[in-house]
C-alpha cells in the first residue's frame, strides 16, 4: 500500500532501520548523548534558543500540557476545523474558559479579526492557532498572526502538527511561545513522540498556574531538560528516528530543500487533480503545502473514492468531521517517491472513469 | 552491552523485527485489527473482562489518568520507595489530598496496616499500591491487600509497571479496578506505550469527577475502545511489538511458563550474588521476582560497581533515590539468554576481586 495519508505517514527507510535497534536505559550515557543531539538539531531546525521537550506522548499531549501550564482562566482558540476544535475541547475539559474565533471552514484566521478580538477581550491570557489545519487542508498566515498576538502581549501557542518539517517556521523570529508537533507527519517517523519548543516566558507563566499535573508539567520538564533527559521513560525508538531524519534532511541539502520537496509534491498533486476536474476545499491562497483537501465531484462520495483508491493500492485520507462525505484528502508528507505520485494520480484517473464523474 | 536494567530492558529479536515495519493510518482497517487483537490478548493475559486501554504515553501517564479520573478529593498512596512517592507527587500536583502509608523502606505494606488505615479514614476514595517497587526490589502481597481494599469498598489502583508480565496478576479475581504497566519492562518491548485495565466501577466513578482533562480521560478512551481505536494517534510500533511478545509468550508455553522463566533467572542471580557474599535489600519473603536490589558490601559504592560492570559490558541499574550509593540493582526482565547471566555473575566476581570487598 502506498501512503498519501494525513499521518501516520510512510517513514523513510533509514528511519525504520533505527527503529529496530536494541534498547538501552534512558538514564545511560548513550541515551543522554542521543537526547542532547536530537534537541540541539531540532532547536537549529526551528531557529530557536527555547527549551525543546521530547514528550512521551503524541502532539495532543503538548496541547494538554500547554493548556494546563499556561492558562489560569481564559484562552482564545482560533478554529479552522477539527483540530482547532480539539484544542478548544482540551481547554474546556481542563477547566479553562474558552473564547473562539471560528470563520467559515474554507477561510483562514486573518490578522484583522484576531486584532479585533484581542482588543475587545483583554482578559485573554493566550491564543492557540492551528498553523496547518489537517482536516480542511488549510494553512493560516502564522507569521502575521503572531505579530498581532505579540502586539497585544499575549502568549502564543501553535499547533504545528502537520506543518513542522514541511514548511518554514522560525520560532524565535516570529515570537512563538509554544510550538509543538508530532513525529508521524512531515518528519516521516512513526507516532508516539510529541515535540515542541517552550520559551522562558511560557515557563514564567507556568509558575503562576496551579494544578499543572505531573506528566506534562513544564517545570518538571525544564529540570530534566537541563540533564539531557525526560521525567518519565523516554520514547527511545522514535527519538532515534527523529534524530535520523534530521540528519537525512541535512544530507538532502538542508531544511529549505526539504520544504521545497513538499511544495513540489504538492504542486504535482494539485496540477494532477485539476486535470481530473477536481478542486481543493480551502479559500485560494490558503491551501496547505502538506495535505490537499479535495472537493468530491458532483454526486460522488469521499468515502467511496477513498475505498476505491485503497483497492488500487493507494491509501489516501478520508474527509474529516463534517467534511467526511464531501471531501477526501491527499497527504504529501513522509516518504513518497516521485513515481508514486504519478501512479496515484493515474489510479485516481481510473477511479474517475469507473465512477464517471 | 548486555542489559540487566530496570527498564528499558533488552527486547526480544522478533519484537525488534516488527518495530521496523512500515507505518499505516491509525484509522485504517489494518490498525483496527491490530488494536483489537492486542487488547483481547492482554485481557486474556490479565484474566479480565475490563476495558484495556493502550495509552500513547508511558505507565506514569496511566498514573496521572487514574488520579484525574477516579479521585474527587482524597487518595491513600501506599509507599515503598521512589515509585510509590511518584504516585503521591502525581496526585498532589493534580490537586488531590493524599494520605500515605509508608513503612520503613525494606518492609512491605501489610494487610493489617492497610485495614487499620482504611478503618480510620473513611473519606479515602481509592488506594494506590505499587505492586513491585522497582527502586527497592520489593514486591507487595497484592492479592491480600486487594481483599482489604475491597472489604472497605474502595477503588484499587495498581502500579504493576515492573510486575505485569513477570509474575501472576489476576485482575478480575483479585478485584483490581485499575491495573497498569508499561511495555519496556517484563514484556521486553521498547518504551512509549502505557497499558492498563479499567473496570466499569472505575468508569462510573469517573463520571462523578470534574476536570479530567482530555488526554487521559477514561470516558473518551471508553468511546474509542468500542471502535478498536485510540482518541489520539496510536503508538503503532510499540503496539505491534506488544502484540508480537504476547504471541511469543504463547509459543514459549503460555504465561505460567513465562513467569517461571523470570523466577528461574531471579533464583540464579540471587544464588550467584550470595556466593559473592552479597545480600538483597528487602525484608525476606518480599524480594521482587523481576529485579534484585543488592546491598553494597562494606566500604564500597553502588555507582562504582555499576560503572565497573559497564566497563565489562554489562549494564545493571544504579541504586535509586535515597539508596543510590548503598545499593545497586540487577534486573531480570526482557530478553536475557541464560549464558548472559553466568557471564554477568562472572564479571561481578571479577569486580569483587579488583575491588576487594
């Protein structure tokens, strides 16, 4: 099966090779070397001097951690789809008050709307933004939104789950207080590791918040970060996988080259689907560079297209949430060979002819 | 390096082999099959009809989940060492009131002490017990303690991190409401997966508790359990590894045979260290079958013995917490060949001669 999924995505062969290595203690000198090297590589990749934590969880664990550590009362959640909604749900279930900005599903968060909202609600402590909304294939103008959040002096928490590794993020320059992701998206590593940067300002805020718990407690993580370690047992195979892919990216020519690979794949897919008479869901100019959310043609159903493509050996992604039937998605993250994209588009062409849209 | 660690331990070759498999979507039919099969195998292994959850976290995540889901106000934490203390710390940082039973480090929790405590504090909602305290190499008489907890009608939460898989646990028969572990101990699978059973009674209690969060929310997990899935992305490689080891255990002759392998290794190690004039730390009769905590001989230091054994190619475990210098530990979990035990004891003999205790 060739994967064009929303994640877990197909992993690079050299990453799978390190996944099978024999284990060792997470308190050993060997582990500390791996930990330090991986954290430093990720800091360089994200252009940040902030602490980088390697959570024994998925990216959603970082969502829960951000909410528990950095919000006393109120957060503003910017919502463009299911994962923005998840952030809200996580905040509510952790006892926080949530305000939202939720434009129509096809549209991004704009600096003006955000500016307006923050002007009207001065008691908002932090803003959450889904950089790249995986469910709708939409990317938000993060750099410009960050400027607005910083102008208002609020903390900014960025869910970069399906963008980190696939498109540029400059953590320090853009002023992102927390920026987290998972390994099973653009980095092409198996799932089970949440990764993210946490600034001094976020840590200071954390000192004012009660009931932070233990597992995702940033202050406990800070202590172990200094020892090149993690509070609980480290998810060693995935950390070794992440370490490997960061080396692979360097060998491929660095991160700009890696981003270009994603853009190129994405253009090839977009051109291909347009030739089949298909269009993408988000407002023009805000289409994600890592996953395409595609409107189903008249009288067809997204699930059926997904199933028919599976029969032909290609696993795409179903539409998500309220778009389950009216869209399907094609991810271009992880290990994808150029000829696989051609094969996938050819299979989609066959589905079109069989299905007759 | 031959591992006699406290975890992560050396993994079985067939487990490492599945760790390198290519990924697939956690919402695919392939994953649902793996999930269902693994949950059913684990239910059979633990002799339970309770829900079994596969957390994208370590065992400590299950600790945090238990506290957030099953305690409104007060928990009794039974403490025999560092991991009992961690349970208390997790509860306190999650805003719960904690009472404790903490006998001298060498001694177990006894049914009488527990009975007395529960009689005096009727407002205790649940009791946490560390079945096998990894830091001191002590095993508690869980079955008898469970009888006391049930007599008082309290919920029982069992940290079975270093016992599950290595010694018998009958979840339903003994009346354990929550019984959790991690994959990187007796199952000999890499770290990153928390596993545990949660009864209907624990789930009912959970409905009365506010502020449960999202990530470890048992009610959300219950919903996905019914769909053979997990709320967030599943830690697929480790789940496949656990699935594999449960098959391997069957091939080895079933779980009783697997427990006997642990007992036999443990006896060999105990006999070996006694020949070297060494003794184990816990009170006689309560020595762990999965990890030996060994008193350092006169005028020697545990860390030095650990370091000298490393130089000879054997990674033991350092003493933990307050026992850091006065003990060292030898785990017998995971993939260990009989000849490796002989080699390890021979190396320890050499250290004795060089060190001259």
